[in-house]
C-alpha cells in the first residue's frame, strides 16, 4: 500500500463549479499537509499548507484535514479556467532533520469555459 | 525574491553521454532536494542535502547517478552514462530546517535518445 493515495482523474468541470480533490494516507505520524498546483511544464507551486486537523481557507481555496479518517481535501469554489492544472497533495511527519514529503500522484483538473 | 533556479530547462542528448543538471536553491534554505517526475511513477525523491551534506541518497536509482552540493548556493545532479530510461523531468527543491514546505524550481526536461 502506498503511503499516499490520490485519484489521478482526469477531472473536467464547467467554469464556476465547486471542485473537490482528495487524498487518503496510511501513516498516522503525518502532521503537515500541503497542496501543490502544477501547471504544464512548470514546477509544483505551494498552494496550501496546514498543520494537524481542521480547515484553512485562502480566497477560493479551502483545505480540510481529517486525521481520524486519514483523509484530506482541497475545495475550489467558483472554479476558473486558470485553475486547470495538476494538483498534488503532500504530507510530512515533520521531524527535525527529516523533511521528506510524501506525494500523491496528482489529479489533473480541467475547468471548461 | 528569486525562487529555486534550475538549468538547463531542456536537455536532449544521446545515450551514453554525461548529463549535468544544476540547481540554485533559495537563499537561506538549509535543505535541498532532487526529485524525478515521470507519468508512471509521479514524483520520486532521489537525494537530499542538509547544510550541503548529503543525508539520504537511497532514492538514487543506480551508481550512474551522483549529486554534489559544494556550497550553500549550488548543487549538481550528474548522470554518467545516461540511458533512455533516465528520460524524465528532474526537479530541485529547497526548504528551511524543520517542518517547512518545500519550494520547487521549474525543472529540467531530460530526453535521452
């Protein structure tokens, strides 16, 4: 079993839709959770960074972490064509000296105008 | 402020040739990571450095791969001799000490013919 599981999609939605992206994980030591956005031919760009359980909102983006279920989500409200990209979840146990991130395989999202 | 800078952006070379990829991390970051990304395997960590010292190279696929970090502002990943199966996008990332997110460069797209 992989440490982090993510549905690769692809996912196509009309402009203005609410998008839900999800990852599950198996390691209960993970405490730091990230979402990266990767445009074609670019590097992953940090979108959201959260610690432990709960919600974090930034503009149209909301990250949710449910540690009891080992499940994290990213919601995009009022999706725009510019949101079309691959979204990767990543997580870490965060011990000092061990900054390793465990990545999902990414979900490719297309927002249709 | 400049992000992680990688060069070259694209490299096409013939099998058997030596390939050198370069990375300049974000100033002040203590950690530097080299990743490889393919459609089949997603993002794979190859090696990471802390304060210029290699900490974990267990992800380096073979002895043909080597990495150095001679100072805090420069790192190289070398493949010698290169093989077609090394074709991938290679990313460099850097971060501060502790549970801080990694910041990625835009990658080197490597094609071995």
